[in-house]
C-alpha cells in the first residue's frame, strides 16, 4: 500500500496520477488541511507535521511513502529518511531530473521555480539542479498566496489571475525556458500559469514526476510490489473504492476540489491524526 501526504489538497494531484499509472496498487492519502499551508511555517514545525503524517500512514498499513508536499521534502527529507526504514519518495528529486534533462535539449538552461517560502528559501531545488547541470541558471520565486487561493477553490478568479501574473513577471524577465511547478497544488493553475509565462516555456509538473518516480521504483522492487499489489485483479471501480482519503479537516471547497481532481466523488475521511 502506498501512503501519500501533503499539507492539503495539492497532493491529490499526485494520488490521481498514481491511480492512473499504478492502478492495482492501493493507496492511502492524508491531507493535513488543518495546518495548511506548510510553506509559511518554520522547518522545525514542518518536520513535526511530517513525522505525524508518516506515522499515521504507517499505522494504516503503508509500505512506501510519497512526500507530496514540496515544503516538507525541501526542509525535512534527509531527516525523515534517516528516521524511517520504509522507502520514501520525494517530489523534488524526480522533478529536478525532468527539468534538467529538458533544459539541456535545445534550450537556454534557464530554469525558474515557483513554490512556497519554505521550498524556495531551503535552496533544495537550486542545489540539486546545480549538481545535475552546473551551467544552469536557476531563479526561484516565492508564491505564498497561491496555496490559500487554491484551497479556497479560486482557480479562475480575477484575484488569482492577478497574483499569478505578479509572481511570474520576474521569471519572464529572466527569460527562463523551463518552469518547475514546485508545489503539488500548482497543477490546478496550469491553465493560468502557462498563458502568463508563455507557451514557449516548458512546465515541469512535480506531481506527475513523483508518480512516475514511484512507478520506476516499484518496477525495480518486486518485493515491494508483492506486498502492496491487489491479490486479485479487481475491476477498476471496485479497486478505486479501496483507496482511502483522510484529511485533518473538511470544507465544502476542499470537497469540491477533490472531486474535480479525481473526476468522481471522493469520500474524505476526517481524522485528528
């Protein structure tokens, strides 16, 4: 069983992609909505939340953990991997690999990153990009207002469009060729981001890359697959009912977004974990 956690609804973009590319692997999701956003909090606080999230998923039977929160991955991944024996996949490593491969091919090696304050200030993306592509120029942009706007369900509001334009302006001036969506909430704003950054800029979606990284890991870890795969090949609808989605709080806008991401009604289970 795959355990996925995020500070809110954003990590559901990872869970949705995992469902599509690993349909026979049951998953657990935990969205810590009560404490969202993580990106405005201290590294110590984020680490504490991450530990609680992982403990909850392990108690529910998870064998592999995906940290679908860029802020948690950026500030806590090394500590968490040292403390837990289960495999932990983070969104940053997979995303950096995709971004550097893309910018090396007929592009100008200028990579932009949009993320929370915690993600950008950690320097995790820039450090890993420089390790893979020393010649790359990296430009980070903090976007503290985007997660609250997305969690509120304001995906097409005038205010959201204005905020996106303001955040992307410095990156346009740097003439980036690749833009990393450094938060799993941001794919829900792809339609706004692509239009305002320019069609010539390649967007790298951290939610897609994390799911692809999981598939590659499982393909090379038969012992993990044997412990997580469904014993019988159930029909798709029956299998999807086995996936469970926990949250630390439920709001009407959250429910609406969850249904939108998965394209079906999602049963959100409130827990105090």
